[in-house]
């Protein structure tokens, strides 16, 4: 018998940086495991009003939660949301530069970090790099040939 599950139960400690995951609150929420100065943390994707940003950094991650690791998750950007990167991307915008993909998350109201989405490592972009940013993107799962979105992001600048 073949059994296909979209993800597997995991603890935060078992996730490698760069892993996309889901956790349950009043509704499903999502995150990306990252590393900040060798401390595993999580970017939480949430539009909850209790947070100061739709993508915020949870230092130390979610050590007490049972998570669902989603290793087959796929990120797709909206081509119509692309613009030249000027070094001041909105938090949450996906940045393509130097053959890598980056994302920025808020640590506090005044401080944000940039992360390599593939490795989960904190990154510093070269100022002279050719780069673009996508203000709209979504994460989903491929089921056969069908893309099933599970999280959608739209920056504050691109919202109507």
C-alpha cells in the first residue's frame, strides 16, 4: 500500500534551517526554520493582529510545539509583482539576487533580518548585486500536476 502524506510530525529541534513547516493555533500557521548567529529560530508567517509584521522572527523557534514538516513545499512568486530591488524591500518580499532567494523578517518594530530561503542562514546582500524583489508569493504543495496553495503573501505596498 502506498500512503502519501503532505508532511510529517516533527519537533522544532529536528528541523534543519531552510525547512518550511506548519503548526496549529486557532487556525493553521506556517513558518520557515532559520539560523541567527548559530541559534535556530523561526520566521512565522502570520497575519494575526497581535504581531507587528506579517513575517516575524521567533528567536529560539517553537520548542514546545508539535510541527508538521513540509519538505515538498514549493514557493511560487507572482511575476506581475516583480520590481527592481533597491535595498529597502518590504518585510516578506522575496528577493532574487546572486542566484539565491532571500526573505526579510522583522525581529522587532525597528529591526529586521534577511535570510537565504534555501539554507535558512542569516544573510547580507551585496550592494552591487543585480536583484529583484517579488511582493506577492505563495507556498503550496504539488499534488500530481496541481499546485495547491497553503499560504499566500502580499506585501503592504501591493495590497489594494
